[in-house]
C-alpha cells in the first residue's frame, strides 16, 4: 500500500505529537518522525507543516544561537496546539477504529446498502 496519501492526512497530528514530547528544530523533528516509523516523511513536507501549524497558532517559536553554524529556530507546542492535538487524536482514534473494523474478516455490515432508485 502506498502510504503517501495517508501520511499527508496525518502529518499535522504526527508533528504535534512529536513536538509535545520535546521542542525541536526542523530537521530534528524530521529525524524523530522517521525514528518513530514514518520513514517516507519528506523534509519539505515537515517544514511546510511547521509553518502552517505556526500560522494557525498551534506552535510557538524561539531561536537558539549556534556556535558551529546558523541559529536554529525551535518549535514548541502551546495551549492552542495542545487543544488541536487532543481533538485530532480523538478523530484519528475514531477513524482508525472504523477502518480496522471494516478490514476485519469478521466484519458484518450493520445495514443494507440501498442502490440508487431503490424505493424500499
């Protein structure tokens, strides 16, 4: 299964979850996502997600000086981000449970699906 589209749908919540554990700079967050099993995550996708979450008010930023290179912009989750993460966790859990149920061999439809034009 190509997980590219699935990853696009859950990248916001994955980034928020990683940052909730510990603040981080862009590449550090990419590395942590990959270490968690999201091997296909692209650098540009994560950087775009960080900008979008920051613009949405879910993240705060601060700069840490570096002796060996450019300063690093760190991202931290704030109150709005924690609320967003809690809501997205609940949505993901409901969605994943539903899909898991659909994919089990024991799944029995709870209702008969009517076709277009069916008047019964």
